[in-house]
C-alpha cells in the first residue's frame, strides 16, 4: 500500500498522527500515535482493520511487541476472541522465558517470551505499532520460530517503507495500515 492510498483511505487517522521532530535523537521524525489512541472512534477503526482478515482464521493468539504492540494487540485479541501473548524486553517477564538477542542501529537488545506462552504449532499474528528497520519485529519472529509457533502475519499500524523493514521479516506476510514511503 503506498502512502498516497493509505492516507486517502485512512485520512482521519493519518491526520491525527503527530510528528515530533528530533525525537528520540536529532534527525528522527517520530510518529506519535497517542493522539489516535485517545480518540475512541479512530482507535476502534485501527483494531477492526487489524482484525478483519483473521475473523475466519484459526488463530491461537495475538503476540504484541513491547510496548505499544501491547495496546493494539490486546484490542485485536479481544476482537478475535483469542489469547494475548506479550513479547517483552529481557527481565520484564516473571516466569521462565526463551530469549533472543538482536542488533539495533545503536547497540543491541534482548526480548523474551514465557516458555509456556504458545504451544508448538500454535498459529499467531504479531502486532506492533510501527515497522521501521524491522530489527525488533524480525527478532520477535525468530523468537516465535524458536518456540515452534506458526507466524501467520506481522501487522503494523504505521510502516516507514523507506527504511525497508519488510525485507527482514523472513518471508512472513506483512500488512500495515499507513505506509510512509
């Protein structure tokens, strides 16, 4: 989906996203989704859009990536009547975990999932607010493969298409509501 079609189809949502220059560091144009989340009509539209293709599919869980993926993922899980599984930063989950370390543009990070969160062969959809370079989402997919889950799709509210994050998704289908090319 090009940025033109995304913005025309979801123009009210696109207009509600706030651009914050030089956050979290100089040269970054941060896409702040909090104004969208505080509007219940727009928020509900995002949840419906994310859930729509999976209404008749047999998903076992929605997997949300720390932290804004929790907000969207929990709503989609409720809408689809399936469980919600968080992928969190290392040290944030209280039970036994599987972990994976990955590189970022400015260092590395480690994410974790509970060892009993998804049964082997469980069908899941990964949700996060933003796809940029794809490092965190790709690590989440690798972590899910490590626990033998079947990743049906990775779904994002916003995609910064010019950063080519889709290329790191290891063949997982990717869908985004708004794509900034």
